[in-house]
């Protein structure tokens, strides 16, 4: 196995999109950041050097980080942020994972521009479970604002209003040619007629779930979140922030130019970015492209409507793990987590901070607890050092009262309680979590991401989860394995996993406006004697608060 050394210099650089230039936080001057390519079993050593004027930390989204929470990255969870002028070296080994993951800043809203692909090839000599594609192309879906995303966040947090919607969606940092002034800002992917390529699609957008399609071409889904799936063909995929989807595509159409396009899947009753981003799949033998100078208008794909929940659901229900899944059958910890928005009362209703309905502030919660990041220390450092007063471990396994989550929500539950509560569980517990969307403020799709783990998605549905009848319908044979799963709008989703990775692991909604509002908690997984001997000692350069 190889060791890969990289320096990631995090610094502001002028980036121009849609005819406007602004100072953008980049890695090594690149936006999006560098692609990391490794093999299963390799070790990455990445020195993050902070030359920006913000605190920063980096997260390796989907990497298991077994017994190594110190390299996971969320600020104030597993580490204190890297201050301007400081550095920290993330060191971790890929253990039995292959496929497409990604990395991103995990510090306030910096991930809007600080992100990149992390591609894990199989061990040397071990093949893909499908014919070797001729080319592999990372497709990073993103969002672009006409102003600094950190200012967008500051405004959103200050007013308590929904963040401004983005001004463009992007593919590999480029909006595509359907926006004002963007004709040159289009990613173009040349292909030979007849060849099969692998698209490694990553949704790195802040707030948008998306539909993605390629004109006239079928996509064959072969993996999600670095776990292989039984292949199936589809015209369109749905992908939530945090998720990855690998598809095979054969260039079997008339040589021409074809748009790849993505737009929002959004069923919430709130403003969203309803624009369409494009890139171009260009046959090298197409008339335009063989003879330079001739233009050829690309053909446009059909995408579902913005709120086409039926198509989104049908897509998700086709996902099956390729091999027999190791789903826990007996459950030690059965948790029921409501996920949704809320409103916090303001003492001064006329304050500009209170722009929610009736002079309230927006919040979000799990089981009515709105998660607050500590400031004095990170959770993991406080735990390891035995420092009291940073968090409590009384996160409730159920909501305070059962109610009709699909509509008739008691008014008292609109007001979550702010706290830093963790859910503590024993190492090696077999865990089931049902996430239930509430209809508080609006029904919404919440993509839930668990750090440090892969889990099985055993079931989902609309309306209220029925603990009597729904578990009988769970797929315990070949459910898809993921690290991020969308809770359907006004519905529920159930996951299972074995808590085989000790440490403190953030569990949160990957919609980045919901995270600072508190749609998070953390799982504290510890071995029988309440100590963390099974966790590696922290690196010497781990930042302190
Ligand atoms: Cu991709 Cu906690 O994040």
C-alpha cells in the first residue's frame, strides 16, 4: 500500500464566474479543490495550511476513520479549528473501502468552495465488479453565489431567515452556458464513440438535492457512497447533498454534443435555486468537434419537475447492495429521531435577528433538541481529556411526545431546546435509527449524514412510521449501504449498523442551512469500561481551542 503526501494550502483567490469576480477560499488556488486518487489500503497524509482569514477544518466525507476520530475534521466535534496562520496534518488509512467519496471544509459555510473528489480504486490487482471503463470522470455538483458564501451565512444566521438562494448551480465549478455571461464557463467532456465511461457524481452543493441526466444516454448505476450496487439503468438520478453516485455511460448515440444537466429536486414550500447547470458530453467524431469552428448545439436531456417526489422515490427504491449485506438482525439500540425545522421565540420581536413568522427565529432539531457546537473545546478533546461541562450524554432516544408528524403538530414542539447533548452507546451495539420528518414549518427532505460509519438503509415510507407494521417490510437481505440518506419529505427512513467505531461521530443534516440551525447530534461510541483505549492517541499537532 502507498502513502500519499499532499499539502493543502487554504487561501483566498480571485475567482470569476458569471462576469463577477470575488475573493474565494480555495485549496492550492483551485476551485473546486484537487482530486485525490488512492487505492484501498493506502494512507493519506495531508498537511492543511490555513492562509485564509477564517478558521477552517477539513472533513473526509465517508472515510470510516476507524479508531481515528482525530482525522475526521468537523470543527468543535473532533478537533478545534485550524486558526489562520496555523496548520494541521490529517493522517488516515483507507480500510476496506472503494469507490467515490469526497472531502470538504467542515467549518461554518466554507465548504461552499472548499471541496474536492476522493477516489478510491480497488487494491492493486483486484478488479471492479463491472467491465473496466475507458475513462473515469468526477462530476462535482455545486452551488455558486454572486457574493462571498460566508457573508451569505452571516446574514442568514444574523437574521434567522433562510439563506439567500444560490445564483447558479455548477458542474465541476462551472455553471454551464445557460446563465448570463457564462458561455465560456462550461465543463466539456470529450468521448470516443462507442466507449464506456464511469461518471463519479458527487453532490457537493450546500442546500440542493438534484436530478441529473445526460441527453439521449442511459446511465447504469453501479455504486453509491463508495458501496457497490446491483446495476440498473435509468434516465435520471436523484442525488442529495453529501451523496455520491457512480454510473456507467456508453457513448452509443449519433456522434454529436449532448448536455449533461442538473437542477433542483425540492419539495419544500420555500424559495430555492431553480436554475439549471449544464456540462457537455462531446463525441470527438461529431462534425463540430472533428472540424474546429463548426458549432453544434447540444441536445438537452429531459429532467423531472422540481417537486417530482415520485421519480425521486422510484429512483431510491431501486438501490440494492451488490453483495449480501451484513445487516444487524437483532437490535440493541432502537432510536426514533424526528428531524425538522422549528422556531425559537424572540424577546424582541422587532429585532432584525427575528425574521421568522411572528417575529421568531428559525431553528432545526432532532427530537426537539437543537444542537449547539461547543466553543471552549471540541467534543472529542474534552472527552479524551475528561474535561467536564462541554457536553452532556442525555440526548433523548425518542421525541418528548408522540404526535402526528404528517400534519397535526402540537404548537409546543415548534420550539426546540438549544443544547449540546450526545447520544451514548456501547461499542459494538447493533443500532437502528428511524428518522422521521416533521411537518413543522414545512415538510422537507433532510439528507442525514453519519460520520465514521456506513449504514444500511433498510426501509422508508411516507407519513408516520408505523413501529408495528413497517419493520416487517424492511429489506434485510440486500439494502443499499450509504453514509448519507435522505429522509423523504413528510416521511421516514430507517437505517441499521453496528457501532464498531469508537469515538464521537457527528450525525447531521447535510443541508448546510439546517446545520447551523441545529439539525444535528453526535453519537458517543465507547467500549464497555467507559474508556477510549481503542481510540488512537491524538496527533501532537492537533489544534487546541
Ligand atoms: Cu460531508 Cu459532516 O459532512
